[in-house]
C-alpha cells in the first residue's frame, strides 16, 4: 500500500530524524535555516527508499515541494500563541497531501515489497506512531497548561514520563490487536495504584486532573490505533 509507505516515511522524517535543536533553529532563523532544507531532503530520501521506484519521482517531487511550502508558511506565520494550533494544522496538511498524491501512485513490485508486506508496513506504522509522534502530539496538547510549579521539588528521571507513555501505549496496542482487553484493564489498574500515592500526597487537584487527562489520552490513542489496525485486517 503506497499510502502506508508515504505515511511511514513522513513519521520517520518529521518525528524521528528531526532533533529538537533543528526545530528551535528553524523557528529562530526561519527560511534562512539550513536545517529546513536538510529536513526536506531527508523526507525526499526517505520517500525514494520506501517506494524503491525511480519512476515515482513525480510523486516524490510533489510531496517534497509541498512539505517545504507547508513548513515554510508555518515558520513565517507562527507565533507563541498559535504554535499548538499550527502544529496540528501542519500535520493535517501533510497527511492531506499524502492522501491526494496516493491516487497517482501504483503498487510497488520491487524486492522490498516482499519484505515490507501491507501487514508489516501497517503494523510498523502503527507502532512508530505510538512512540515519538504521539508523545510530541501530547506534549503539544499540554502546552496549554504549566505544571512546573506543581511538580517543583518532585523531579523525576529525565524523559522518564515519555518512555513510560511509549511503553504503555505499545502494550495497550498489542493487547487490543490480540483481543486481550482484560490486560488493558489490568494495565490501567496497575498504573492507578502506582499513581495513587503521589496524588494523595500532592493534594493538588490540578496535578490529579493533569495526570488523569494524560492517561486517558494516551490509552485512548493506543486503543483507537489498535481498533483501526483490526478494521484494516
């Protein structure tokens, strides 16, 4: 499925091969930043790799140019107050472009097609989406609230929350596609037990609500992705 390959390349290029330092440099220097052009070149290279067909260069060219235009426009009009909104608009536009050019594509019959079957590609795309992309999406959502004061003096390991979230979403996804919903319930219960002590001691309603919203969004996304995978197969 060409569309799945295009989305896979987008996830890898936008979330895994774009360090935070690049994002900050682009926001600061805008169109003058070399990282913007390098980012687009990485996307083009990934598209050639996943499609493995030079005859599809028009598709790759359209996606590459559109990616540059969308990213450039976002950098030019982005402000602190609109950063969250523009992040989601940016991702939506990229996906819309991928869906549009999909209709001009054809199935890949190269030797990589024997390895990257439709099932494997969709499974890999789902798992990758539940890691860094979902973490960044959740982080963008929670930019609305500042809980630094609530967690002051109670620092955790660096990026521990992100890794815990990634692991729990992958576990939930696996449980859903294997039809073990009782395991999902057990995981939610186990997390609630571990969190109960922190919430009881903090006596902060805002922190409790923050953790509850984060847990529901994280589990909800993982369950939705798992159900979508089951619907496809």
